[in-house]
């Protein structure tokens, strides 16, 4: 992870806090949250007050960050999704230059600043956000970022942008992106997790060309850069982190199934345990890296199978748009194309 954070939180306490929050607030309210365009502020406050933004500063951050991510996603997909984007920003800052770490890690770990991430500059994501270095050393960012989660609350956006001249991709720390000039946001209506307040961004002129302006960022806002070809593939550690979405949903659906179809619930729990173990082993052993897309593809299939089992077992009331079963089918469908690769989706097809 690069820089090692001072320990400020207990793994046991944070795990219990996540369990309590999921049980007492997130799961009971998940049906209502599913109908909203934005998370209520009390959900974000509850994450902050429970210390759950500080998991990467716990005494055993791995696998705690996966455990808590799964717990939150299982209970309320939108809340878990917002939390996960924030943790992605924290992870990036751990390997950033010292001044950026010192400035941003304290408020992010405390939850007083909410962070978001856009990977739109990576070649694997279309390289639709571009950057260009000016003679004075400043960078100009312009283009499109298709999916930016937590837009109303973001105090810091980690924005990846591609530089065609150097064939490198840069990660920038952009504070208060809503206040940046030449920024246009379009609210997206998502199939699930709609309360995550996800938008599409257009930066600069409508043409999206760097010559027509955009965000101006100073050199000290550069967190890292990678060669363009490195941005075409998902690193094993990122692929493992992204699997939190499917593993959490599968765990949540298994809990739902227990009330209507115990046998299918057992199948879902067994699949989740098996797939998580396979992913953990493959992530920790470079010789088994090829197992990651296979396990993630099977996870996609198992998550949808479990959601459909819940839908069928629920009966006719599942056809109500607001039913738990209908929501879980939408959430499982959402997971099929969120932070997944074409190879994984093909494996899920069978």
C-alpha cells in the first residue's frame, strides 16, 4: 500500500461497528433508500461517527477493508458503494507524495471530507479524460468522466487523465470539483444504488478538446503516473477489491433467502465462501493470477443465480417494483457490469 498509516483504530471495534450499523440502520432502511436520488445525510454521518472511514488505519487493514465493504454492501448497496469509492481514494493517497498525504489523509480518515474517484482517463476506461502540460508546468484536464459517484458530497476527487504526448496516465487530486470552472454534471439514473448520486461529468468546452480549456491543476496535485499500456489491465489487487461488490451482494441475498428458501441460502453462502477463498489465494500468489477473472466471473453468475432464486421463491409479490426480491435482482444485474471486465462477463455467461 506504500506509506504505512499510524494505527488509529481497532479492527475488532470497527468490525463490530459495521455489523451494528448494518443491522440497526442500513438493512432496515435499504428499501426506502432504493427509491431515493441521494443518500440521507444521516447515513454518511453514521459512517463517520462509527469510524468506518478509517478502516485503512486499523491494526489489520487487510482483510478488514474487504470484510466491512461486504457488510455494508450486503445491507445497503448505495451506502456501500459510496464508502468503497472513498476507500479507493484513500488507497491512492497512501502511495502519493508526502505533502498530498499530509493534507488529505487526516480529513478522509476522519470522514470530514468525502472523496470520489474517476478512472475515465485510463485506457481501459476509454481515456475520455485527457490532460496536457503547459509551459508553466500546470496541467489542463478536459473531456468526459462517465461515472462519478458521491457527486454532491465530494470534497476531493481523484481524477485519472491520459496524456497523449507522453502516453502516460496521471492521477490528480482535485478539491471541490463541483466548484471548478467549466464543469457540467448530468445526474444519472442507475438501475440500482441510485442514491449513490452518480453523475456524468463534462470538463472544459463541449468539444472536450484541451485547447478549449478545462481544469487547471498545479504539479503538486499530481499523485502518481503510470505508462499508458499499464492502464489497459486491472491489477490483481484492484480486481480483488472490486470483488467486494459481488461478495457483499451474495452474502446479503443469502440472508434474504434464509427466510424463504433455506436450501438456496446454503448454496449461496457456500459459493461465497469458496469464491472469496479462491480470490484471496490468487491475489496473494502471482502464479495463480489467472484464477482471478475465472473466480470473478463465477461470482457474477452466482450472485445473479441467488437473486433469481430469491425472486422465484418469493412468489407473485416479487413482481412489485418495491419488493425486496425485485431490488436484489436489479442489484445483481448492476454488479454484472460494474467494475468488471469483458472476460469476466463471458465466463459468467457460461
